[in-house]
C-alpha cells in the first residue's frame, strides 16, 4: 500500500462504506435500484435482467451491496477492495442472501487475473487513490472488447464549494479522523449521527484524508487513450468541449459533486 492508500484505508477500516441498512431482499434489490442502481446502469445502457452469466468486476466494492445486487441477477462477480472491514461486511451480506461473490483484498493497481470482464464498475474509488489514471488503465485492460466500463468520480467544478467546506473542517479539526467527524457532527449536522450508515456517509463525504477532482473532458481523454467509446453520464452531459464545460458550470451551481460516466471498449 502506498501512503495515500494507507491513510484512506484508515478511514474505511473505521467507517466501512456505504454500510447500507439492508434488512431484506426488498432493501437489496428494489430500494437499491430506485436509489442508485438505475442511474448507474442507465449510463452504460444496461438493465439488471441482462446480467445473467456475465462476468462483472466491482473494483473498490466497499461493503459489497452493489456486488450482491449484480450477483442476485445471476452475474459472476469479482469484488475487490483495500479494506478488510468492508470486505467482511460484503461477505456477510452475500452469505445472508445466499449469493456467490468472489471478494478479495487487493489494490486495483495490483489486480492480476486471467479473467476478462463484460462489465467493470468502479464507483467512488479512483479519486481516493494516488494515481487514478494508472488504475483506470488496469480496469480498461480487464474489460472485454464490447464490454462496458463505468466509473464514478468527484467533479472538479461541482465539488468546488465542498472543497471550501473540507478546508474549513481541516482548519478547525485538523487531520485526526475522530476529531474531524466530531466537528462535522457539531457544526454541520448539529446532532449525533444516528446510524452506522449515516456515520459512514459523513466520514466518506467530509472526513476522507485524500480526494482528487476530475473533469468530464479529462475522463473522455482517458477513454480515448484506452480505445473506449463514451456512452452516457449521470448527470447528463454533452461531450463537446464547450458543452461539457457549460454543463459542469451548472453542476457547480447545483453542487453536483459526483458524476458517473460509462464507455464501451472497442
Ligand atoms: C466511497 S467507497 C465506494 C464503495 C463502493 N464502490 C460503492 O459505490 O458503494 C471507496 C472504496 O474504495 C476502496 N479503495 C480505495 N482505494 C482503493 C484501491 N487503491 N484499490 C481498491 N479499493 C480501494 C476503499 O477501501 C473504499 O471501500
């Protein structure tokens, strides 16, 4: 693990993300789909009913809810993460619903496998790594021709106001994870954080020791260099240089700090 990975890992070992409150099948499938999966899948033009028998890589799977969702629909899922506590929760979740997911402890940069994947997902991960493009190239290489790559990243424009808030948190609470989270509780939520999920959400959003910011144009450049054709993004953006810039300025105003973008490997 490099220095960035070590510091990021300290946070997730303590607050595994997203630690969703999954009590039953409805929470895992319908609720997850309504809340997030439909938007993610739409960027790649996918529906869960098409997953049966497909090889899916969930890179930086966190507590494994999305991996289990893919597996529920019959995909063969490989899920990797740097965080032991998250993987433990993922394995427990899969066991609870009798789902088969191959969870492993691994940095994306070190992932070596003979497998090639129909769909690669890497959501909210690369911007917490020292070299996002290097890891993107690993993922792009592991995708089959005709397969899809979907990544979720913090946006350079949409996250601008949030960066000011992070600066303020750093100035008031320093680097210590617990002190920072206490400060967030006091000054932003103004109440005790209620659940494990809420703590994980707040820790990921406000306390993370390392994050980088990316533009649509930058990711389209990554796609281009790796022979990947853009499909769609959420929130929607046109890909022309000025259109993309204009869209991202709107994200700044609306504070859309996170975007999901998919492409197809040629
Ligand atoms: C914000 S969470 C996202 C979890 C999951 N993808 C989701 O969308 O719910 C980021 C995850 O990336 C993992 N991670 C960070 N750097 C990584 C790396 N270099 N290789 C693999 N996983 C990494 C963290 O341990 C953490 O679980």
